[in-house]
């Protein structure tokens, strides 16, 4: 390995290690599964570049050629498989798109297995086969990230750009590992740039989504740190997002949903806890809604006691039953807020959840929002507190009674069994 090439790749490895250390510091400050994912991702990329770029051989000249070849063969498929597993979670694919979820799950399982199978091929075919599988996995992840972009994921463009750069880095690193004569210092520098920039963009996307998830989990933090208006999307912002989503859905032809939550009897809470307590209640409701619909779907405060969420893509109409029951069950759990004299009390919000099915045919945004609020108002008299329009009869019914097709998951039944009995908002010390 030429001295200049060693310097180039050492700089790339240093940049990847720096990002890994930053994520490690974030993990120490606020541990979470997504923080662990970010740290492990950068460590895996560091090892991938270390093995394939030739730096490992330069640092460890006595390494067995057989062991080095095995590491080079396995590095690509293993990292591509792990990346597919993480991207599936990052995109919330299990909630948004069955095709996306199935392909990424299969990719994460098959690529490592096929990578191990490459070791039984003739020696001169092992690296080309591993390179082909790694590139296939990277191309699939790129395509599905672009698909999520078209579905409205706001962070997917950054992830897609990073994936495109990583695609070039994978091809270039395997070319270096195979010792192709055309790879000089200029191409080494270009491949190194793709590696560093791609890792940085993907790291940014991972960090940004993790920060969003962390904010939604902070429902127990002191309310003084939050502004219940600016922290949420406003009514105008929600309408704009709905309009943009409707435009995208003309292209994607996917089913979606709009969920409206109305909060009743706010005056009772205001009399006990004042404005601070009411705002704390609203913050918690928004946080719980966000966790149920996923961070890829926007949640906002449409007006004073109305919250709206746009779920742009769903598996099937039957999924609306599960979604409505999960949101209602989550919002009806007790919420702890502060009173004006500094004490903590528990309240159970009196809410109604309205679910509107966004079909492939387009509908005016104002009609969608009106119907969602109408369903939420009707849901107040129902045991599950979640209502929608039955597609078979055209009547407003509880979501568990709507004719939406077979129940493919048990989540809906579980959520319904866990619902508390219907009663108005109450507080206890």
C-alpha cells in the first residue's frame, strides 16, 4: 500500500471514529436502543473500511492471507445485512409499508448467510461474489429509502444521498481489495471521499431521527422546558402537510389515514391545575400520539383541544382498527401533571379518537379534517373511544366494529381489552 493511500484512508478512518465517539458520548448522556444502533453502525463501517482498504494489512503485516481474505469476503455482506436491519427500524417500515418491511427483513437475514456461503467458492470467485451481494443489498436499501422519500419521509433524502455515496464506496473498496490495477491514488481519494461523506450523511440522518424520538419520550420532563404551541405543528402547518401528502398520494396510490383526537372537559383540569397543568396534559397527549403513529408521521395541534396526525401510508384498511385502538388506549392511560400549588395529580383524559381512511381516490383536505373531528366527537359515547366510518354501511361506528377485513394482528384485540371503563375526566391526588 502506497504511503499516500495509507494517509488518505487513515484520515477516513479517523473521521468515522470521530463520529462513533460522538455517538458514544450521546449514548452515555441518554441511553436508548437507537443510540446503540448509531454507535454500532459507525463501528461496523469503521471495520469494513479498515479491512477492505488495505489499512489492516499495513498495520498488521503478519496477518494470515487466508484470514484476511475471509474477513474481506464477510465484511460486505455482514455490514449490508446489518444496515438493512437498522434501516427497516429507522424507516418504521413495519408500520408504513409491507413490501418495504419484508424486503429489508429478508435482506438482513439472507446477505450474511450468502456471505458465509461465498467462502466455499473457488478463491478467485470469493471477492467478486461478496462484492456483488454487497452492492445488491446497498442498491435495495437505496431504492427502498427513495420509496420512503416518495411516501413523505422528511429525512429520507439525506439517507438516500448517503446510501448513494456508500454504494460507490462499496464498489470501490472491493475493487481495491481485489487489487485491480486501475485503482491509483486519484481513485483512492474519490472512493475515500464517498466513504467519509456517505458515513457522515447517514450518521446525520440517524442522529436527527434519534433526537426526534428522544423529544417524544420527554413527557415527564418539567413543563417549563416546553412551549405547547411552538413544539407542535400548527393548524396551518398541518393543512400544508396534508395538501403535500395528497399530491404525493396521487403518484404512490397508497392508503393512508388521518387521526383526530378531541379532548373534552378541559375546564375541569384548568380549575384544578391551571394553565400550566393543561399545557402539560397537551404535551403528554402529543407525545403519546407521536409514539403510537411513529416519528415519521407528523402530529400537530390543529386548534385548542384538537390534535391531528397524518399517517401517510398504511399496510391495509384493516390496520386502521389496530391504529385507532392503540391511540385511544394510550391516551386514556393516567397522566401525571402539576397543580398551581406545585403538587402532582393524576388525570385521565376524556378523549375521542376519529379515524379517516385516506383512500386512493383524492378528497378535499377540509372535508378530511371535518370528518376526522366528527368521528372523534362521536367516539366520546363509545367504549373504545375510537370511531370511523364503516365502509360497508356508511355509518359512524366504533373502529372495532367497522368492516375492514380480517384481523391480521392481535394488537387491536389486546388494546381493546386494556381500555379503562368509560368515564369523564377525573383527577386524584
